[in-house]
């Protein structure tokens, strides 16, 4: 049996979080490095009307193998956003 390193997926629902999303992504990526975690971030942009999508897209350009985005055209709520993140996770936990 092959010894594979597990991957952690972090689902990050966001609705109009332009003031916070960049720092949340940076803090999560820093934790991955500090704790030697093989991880990914899945941002679920839940119909934001601000610059949330653009800020996440800039982060994806820097770290394309660590960040994904799912865009809802209209808000679906935190529950639906969370489950969309789970459904699109490639990690083990």
C-alpha cells in the first residue's frame, strides 16, 4: 500500500467579504506552511456584490494549486455554500 500524505480541504463561504477574505486566505496558507499541512482552500463566493471575487482571483493567480473558487450568482446561504465546498473538495478531511 502506498504511503500517501493526506490533504486537508478548507471550505470558506464568503458573502461580501472584501475587507476580510484576503487576510483569511493568507492566514490559512500561513497555517498550512507553519504546521506542514498539505491543504487547499475552497472559497465559495455566495453572490457577493463587492470585490470578493476579484480578491480571491488574485490569490488564485499566486497560489493556483492551493485555492479554488466557486461562484454563486445569487446567495444560496451558508449551508448550501458549505456543502458546495465539501462536494468540490479534493482533500481527505
